């Protein structure tokens, strides 16, 4: 059996240990969705009472946006920053480095392993609630293949970004502020909280060059059928370029970091 | 050819100098000063296949740093390390296939899943053939007594159990070199004994080279044929355990069981005795002397003339005392290399 596949299976097994944790997070996730849905509903109703029309998206589309962005959040999430900075801070990174396997790849497969469990116990429940309780339509089947490509791209982009931030622990032992920054930048610029179609033109122009919208906005706009063919093409090209850039940066930072490594705690 | 070659190996770290108090802390924020700390200072040695070498030194001597360079995790500042003719940090992954490492302070087992799963993972990681894996598992679980907790999650193991499992995991792939950084730290006598027997068995069967650091002198006496002692990053001694004892342990202790106290205020320094004490409750006199300067027989004769001696024993210096002397010597007068 391939070692990375075995690592993935072990991660699946590890994640089943904390069942209570899973229930709590799913519940928390649902509350978050309800809060956002209420907010958007209030906004739309408010606009209606002023005879204003929101043309970018209908209220139902916004509901779907909220549900699916939170699902994408689940799928792209990873523990890279915590896991790397913790390993470096405590010196536990030695136990990873004495193995004949790559650190990046083992992190990747462990993350993928935790996703298997997540799909079963977090994503499916949220989909059920959104379909049967909120009455939201399921996404268009034709959009699924392109969406899957976008999702893989989103996952990879975010994985590389967090890997780089986590690696910065080689220089700055504490990285929580960098993690904070990344989280807030992501929340705002990726389209997680507010879809990019509500953004002013100038800001959009800046963000078109940045990789953040690849993580949420790109897959979401495909799923909701908002992106045209040309736009999909541009996003795919942009994704490939950014992934190549981030991967190169990650390789570089890894090689520099190894030389910089100081084992904490002897 | 020697399996491990270390030549003029040096590692320096720069670490910030911290000011004291609030003012010092603020000054550090603005202007952080660094100092160079040499953890390993021009160390050279070679180790042959099948040797068990004790790598000893006080805390902070540079033992762990050296091991991390041998393993390929740390990049040396200068000097060279070759393990099986390769430079470890340049070929970290290939080197990792040939070695087994145990850090007594850190577990390498998978925290949330049973021990057996970690072993299975090792099987995949090092492509251990099924036959070897089965044979090793049988041998190791037997010698180390692992079967009792094979299917328990690692986080629920006791320290002794975890250590045994860690050792087993590190040796499953028949590594040709094993690095053990304080493998018996915090363990009880029974577990220590098991671990030592296990290491001797593996060494005898497979010619495994073992380099271990420890503060437990009985580990050294039971396992090592050779010791390397370092202090402040420099090598102080390199040679047989026996030579260490004969060269450095000139100090012996004699215990005499006597009838009654005799005038210990009398000067016996002419006999070469460096210090003596009388223990009234056991009726014994304990005295220490340097055997290069004193004749135990004449000391004994001197006492027998003055009192009735029922019994006597002579104790050679413990390895621990010898090593402590070397540490102290080297810090006080910077003793040169003892080769």
C-alpha cells in the first residue's frame, strides 16, 4: 500500500475519534448559515421597502450563495498553519523530518483524509437541511464538472497559501497574527462574506489580479450559473498561473526554511 | 569503511540577547541584539559498523544538536558529516530510509490511533517486505512485551509503554544505524532492562550501529563498548569504556568495618588518602585515595595496626564519577582532547 494512501486512511481514522467535536461544529456551521441568511433577507426586504432593486442576484441566489460558500469553506479548509507552526514551535517537526517522506505530501494526504469524514458528517447534513428545511434547489447538474475543477483549484490555492504562512514559523516562531491576517483577507477578498459582484469596480480590478477570489468566488459563481464561458476561461488560466507561483514560492521557502531551522526545546 | 564519519563538525546558532525587565524588553523590540552560540565546536570522530557508542555530556553540551546533524535535520555551519558515504542533509529522505531514530522526549507514534496502525504505517513508509515485517513484529513484541497494548490508542499509553512502542516503530525496517536520544528517560528499572536487552539483541543479530545519548550511567555500562564525551560543544574523550575507567578513574574508595573509632584527627595524608569519614552507626570508615599515589595495602596495614578491622571493601570509581570529573575538569581548565 502506498504510504500516502495509508496516511490518508489514518487521518480518516483519527478524525472519527472526536465525534462530539464533529456534532458541535456541524451545529455551529448551521447557526452561522442561519445568521447570514437572516442578514441578507433583512437587506433585501429593506431595499424593497425603499423601492430599490438589487439586480446582481435574487434573494434565493443569495441564500444559495451563503449555504454553498460555507460548504466550500469546509472543503478547502486545512490545518496547515496550526500544524506547521505548532510543530516548529515545539520542535516536534523533527519527528516529521526523520521520515523518508515529504512533509508537503503528508500534510496534503492527511488533509484529504480528514475531508472524507467531513463529507459524510458535515457536508451532507448541511445539504439536507438547506434542501429540506430552507427549500433551496440543488445545484444544476451541468455545472458540477466545471465546479469540481474550480473546487480542486480553490483547495490547491488555499492549501499552498496556508503552507507558506505556516512555513514562515521557521523565521517568526509565532504566526497567529499572520493567520489572522490571512483569515480576514480571505473573508473579505475571496467572496466568502460578500459576493464580489457587489464590490465597486475599482476594487474588483485590483482583486482580479489577486488569488483570493479563486478560493470562494470562482467555484461559487460556476455553481450558481453566474459565470459565463469567457469568465470561466479567465479564472482557470488565472488559477493555473497562481498555483504555479505559489508552488514555486512554497518550494523556495521550504529550502530556505530548512537551513534556518532551529529545533526548539532541544 | 566507517559507517559514520564526522569531520570538524560545527554548528552555531544566533540567538537574541534578552534584556531584563520591562525596559530591557522595550529596548529589545527596537534594537534586537544577537549573540553567536556555538553548540557544536569542531568535533571529529568515526564510528564503525556494529559499534554501540555512548555519546555523553552534560545538559546543553551539544549532543542533540550533533545527532540532528547526523540525522540530516540540521545543516552544519561548517565541517562535514558522512553517513554511509552520503551527506545526510543533502539526501534527507534517502538517509532516513537507512536509519532509525528515537527521541526520548518526543513520540513519533500516531497519537489518536492504536499502536498497531503506526506499525502498519511504517510498513508502507519503508516498504518493509511482509516476511520481514512479520518476523520483526514477532521478535519485537516478544522482547519488548508490546502485545498487551497493541490495540490501544497511543494517547492512552503509559510513558514506558509508549517508549517501547516508539523503539519498536523505529527499528521495524531493519535500519543499519540507530540514533537514540535519551531512550530510557523517565522509565522504571524493569522497562529500562527490557529496552537494553532489546538493543543488545538487535545489535548482535544485525550488526546494527547504535549511537545513544543518555544521562543514565547504567545504560552506558550495560550497552556501550565505546564512549564519546563532549562538553561545551567540544570533544573531551573518545575511547573504550575500559580505557575511560583505567585512565580517569584513579580514585578508589575503601570501606573498613572497625571495632571502635580511632583518632581520625591524626594525619594520614602521607598514605595518599584524600578524605575520610567515620560512620559511627555502621562502625565503618570510608576513605578515598588516588591509586596512582597510594597503596591500598599500606593503608589497610596502617589501620590494622591501630584497630581491629573485621571486613573491608574496595570500590573502583563509578563511571558516573569518572564522567563527572571529566566534565568538571573541562569546564575549569579546558582539558584538551584525551586521545
